[in-house]
C-alpha cells in the first residue's frame, strides 16, 4: 500500500514540476550548484584525509619520531631520527610487528643511454615494499644483498616512469643505468596504483647510497620511520616505549641525541597532512555547506511561495479526504524530486571538477602525494545521497508542514487569493536574514584569502625577480666524495659560467629556487640568553662572490665577499638591512659579531662571524614565509653553518646557479646555455628547476591561489544566491501586498512612501543579517586567531577594509535586488486594487 501511494506521489510530483517549468529549472539549478560544491569538496577530503592508504592493515600504520619535549607542541616540534637510531629502534621496540623507513621526495640523478636526468626518488630499506604488503608488477623486489654499502644500485621504477621513458617494455628488467654516479640495474616495476611516500619515479635501497654511520659522525643521515602496530597495542603504549628508548639514546649518545628524549607516535597519514591541511579542507567544506544551505533556503522560500499559490488546491484535496500527512508527503516527494535532479546534475559537475583538481594537483610546483587521488567513489556517493535527502527535507518540510495547517473553509472563503499567514511571513523574512548572515561570513573569508594572495604576489623582494634565471643541481657522493672535490667542481663551474657570452654575471647560492632558504637561531656577541627560545631566528643563505652583482643590488655599507673570504682565515658575514635594524638599531653593524647555534640538534655552535657588509631590504625567503622581522644573513658559499670550522672549504652537495642575461635577452631563454656550461664540467650532471625567481614564486603560490579562487567562487555564488533569495522574497511579499499598496495610494500615499515601505522591509532584514554575520566573523577571528594567521599572509583576520567592503557590497546587491519589486509596488492602479476588494 505504501509503495503504491509512493508511486502515485512521484507521478503527481513529476506532473506538477513539469507544469511549473520555471520554478523547477530555478530550484534544480540552485540545488545543483550547492550539491556540486559539497560533493567536490568531500571528494577532496576523502582522498586527502579519510580514504588513507590502500596497504594491508593501513589503519595500524604509524609514524615514529624522536622529539625534543622542551619545545614540543602537536603543531610545531623538533624531530630527529638518524639511520643509526632507526637500526637500534627496530632491534629494541616490541610494540610493532614491523618497521621500515624511507627518505622520500628527494633527488636521484639517473643516466640512461647517455641522457642524464634528475628524478624524484625514494631511498628505502630492502623490506620497505614487503612491510607495506605491495609486490612489484614486473621483476623482483629488493633483497638484503641490494641494501649494503658499496654494491651496485638496484633500481625500482614507478609504473608511470616505466611507461613514459621505457615504453612499458618488460625487457627493461636487468637493464643497466647510471644512478648517482654508480652503476645500477633495474630490478622491478611497481604496480600502477602504487605511490608512496610521495610521487617518486624510482626507489633505491637506502644503505647502498647512505650507509649507517657511527653515532659520533656529525653528518649523520636522517630517515622517516613507518611502523605497523601489533594488534591490541595502542599508540599511547607504543609512544611510551619509544620515549623509554629515546631516553636511553640520550644517555648513551649525548653528542647527537641529548635533546631528543621523547617519542612521538601518530597515524601515518597525519605525517603527510599535518595539522593545517585538515583545518583548511574542513573549513572549505564548511564554506561549501554554507553555499548549499543558502541554496536550500532559496528553494524553501520558493516552496513557501508555491504553497501559498497552491493553497486552494491543497484545501480541495483535503476536503476530498486527503490527510495532513498525505499532503505533507506529497510536497516532500516533490522536494525530493527537485533535490534528486539537482544531485544528478551536481554530481555530473563534480566529476568534471575532480578530474580538473587531479590534473591541477599533478602540475603543482610542489605536488601533493600521488596516493591523494580525488574520485567520486562509493563513500562519496553515499555522502551525496545523504546530503540530497537533507536538502530535500530542509527545503521542503517546513513549507509543507505550514501549508498543510490551513483550513479548507478559510482558504475557500478567501476565493483563492492566497494567504501567507504570520508564521510564513516571519519564517521567510528570517530565512533572508540567515542568507545574508551566511553570505557575509563566506565573503569575509574569501576576501581575506584573496588579499593574502595579492600581498604575496606584490611584495617587494628587493631585486627584479623577472631578470634572472636559476637552476638547481645536486652533487652525489659517488662522484664527489669529499668537500675538496665539491669545492673544485664549483670553482670550475663558476669559471665556465662567467666565460659564457650569454651571461652578464653568474653566482651560486644555497637558496632553493630563489624562494626557499633556511633559518637558524643566532647569538649576538656580548648579549646573554636565558633559553633557546630567547635566541632570535634569522634566515641564512650561503653565496659565492658576485651574488649581489647578479641580483643587481649594491650594498648599503661595507663590502661583498671575495674569493679570500674563507672560514679558515676569518669567518665573515653580510647581513640584510632588517638584521642590522632589528639587532643593532642605529648603531653601525659593521665589525659586530654573531654566531649560529643549534642546541636542539646536539651540534656545537658555529664560528663567530664578523659582519663586513650590510645589504638592502632583500627578502631572502619566498612568499610562504611568515617570519615577522625578515632578518637574514649571508655567509661565504663554502662556509660552515654549525659546528667547528673544518680544515678546508666545505660547500654543500646541493646548490643553485643564478645568472643574469647579457643585453636584452630574456632570462627564460638561458636554460640551454646553463646546461651546456655545466655539461662541460660534468657531462652526467643534470640540472633542474630552470626558473626565474618570479616563476618560482608563482609556482609556490599556485596552491594558495587555487584555494583563494575557490573561496572567492564560494563567495560569489553565495552573493548571487542571497540576492536571488532576497529578490524572490521581496517580489513575493510585494505581490501579496499589491492590494494594500493600491488602497494606500488611493488614500493619498505617495510613491516615495511606498518605496520607503518596501525598502524598509528589506533594509531591516539585510541590516540584521549583516550585523550578526560581521559579529560572528569577528568572534571567530579572535577564537581562531592562531589558525587564521597560519593561512593568511600579512593581513589581519579582522582587517577593517575587508569588513567594510563586505558590508558595502551586500548593501549594494540588496538595494539592486529590491528595486524591481519596489517599482512594481508603486505602479499599482488604485482603482484596480479597489475593484478587486
């Protein structure tokens, strides 16, 4: 019986919606936009946070770290695990049934058929894939024999790299390649679905490249640990055991482990998402839910209007025996049909958007891990069904309930003119207030994000970021085993670069892509510090002579570095203007001394450095840096950052070439010339990240810009939906009061008076919605200040200009939405209105 009447309700509902094409089109379109936004964002959250890894027992996979408890917070902490720590932890810990490690998202230099390439690679223990429960699709897995110092490199390929560079040829197994200066052999290809820890092209056994070093070796290698908890063991229990072992390490190996006396065990996926990504994604989901909520409110208002116009029809059905529940069910069925049609269109749009997001993700400068794939899977579809039902109930239940309360005699007595009723009027006006409230919150968030991005894009770096080209290189241990070998290479490379006619000047820097530098705590000579947190942070960069010439800037005071500036003679430094201003005020910085210090790493302080020059207001870190004072210093390229001065120059393995083009050439065109000059020094050394500083900065901003655009889109859609909702309720209200307006005009009311009546009704709704929305936003800006400051750049979450702009925009849009209904009210013919009475 129930299903028979349900089918009847569906048939009637379809006929009604087909008859009311305009209402159906508008309601379905509004709901489709809201459902599309929520579905797409939930697919992102599902792919990044909820679905997790596809490995066997992935719910028991955890990250194991050794941390400094004195500075530890869940969102910010110092951690350190060396390969020696890993070996000892694996042997001693009993809380885990398996443990492995990885060094991912790093550089591998591969030469195949005389073509050198830089790849994204992972260095892993031999049992890495076994522990994760994944087998190669082609070839064999690593063995213990592959994971020993001094052996030929065994290489595992990703499926994507195998297909793109080896033509998916199964005969690639056993083929010889050159890996990081050593002979290597391809042993296997991973399955197409495998991507871990990030988006690696190749994997190499760890000890073949980075053998475990003694505890007292200052250049100890680091590794990330992934382990699987034993059944029945909690993370709290495992963390307590790791802490116990960490304290033993601190006792036995104070030189390297004295500060790391606590264990930290957390779900593996949290290692990749961090504390900020979930907050950001769920904030975006809340914004999408706000858009859907506004859509549902719009449809609800339209349903109220339909219910009023259909009051006579509903009364007659009631007179013919239809129960109140049956009438409610009929109207809810129509609402469900609207929501279902909106869901079909919305999910179709969401499929397109998730495909676009996956494409955009793969092309980010810093792509998200490959296992973060956004799809409309069964879990997402289940979520779509849920929000569709909620949207149907939200948009249809209250109008249906109130419409079903009207008595037959009352409606028929009013001759079908319709009656809104006091409750309906209060609810519809309240819904408009709610729309304005939600829209103001969404707009404030969107404008703050857009202003943050604009300030990142327009900030002054102190030099022309379009006129230089940089390229990154990595010198591997096999080809350059000693600091002296690296020093010789860099000196030869600089001579080749400076002898190239295409370059006006060339230099080397440690800064990655001219956007990522490193920070260190410092001590100013003559000042005392009670604790590590009292020591100020400063950005530092190791540079070769001629670096400031490449940037095209002159020092404000003192001199630049020369080839004679070696730490073995006298450690020196150049500081930027912010450093001199913050630490020395109006005093002369030249001749003053400072040193770097890293007490949390168990490493001795660096040498005292004499300041020989002061640069201008140069920004040394990219647009993602939120350091407040911008202080920074430069040290000679082969200088020592931490620890005692070495016997000779000790340049880093990784560095960046920076060149300035000669006479009118575009910087982007210099890439072949840089690679040619480098190949003359080392034919097997590939360069990568050929970028102008401007392009590098733009690349780092891509992800933030995309987020800002998403927030902006939410805001625009919310404004449109709110304005449509306000227009609809004002138009409906005016239509219901046409006779009243006609009588008022017949009794002498002016058009100005009618305008004031209509605009007054809309103004209090808009004003109340704005007042509450702005207040809620201000309260949240105080309660969530730390989180907001972590995602906003150089702008306060309580920026008065943003709040004023949102209020002004919504007032303007609301006025426009009220003009047409108000004009209609003033054009009522009093005689027509009186005749109707």
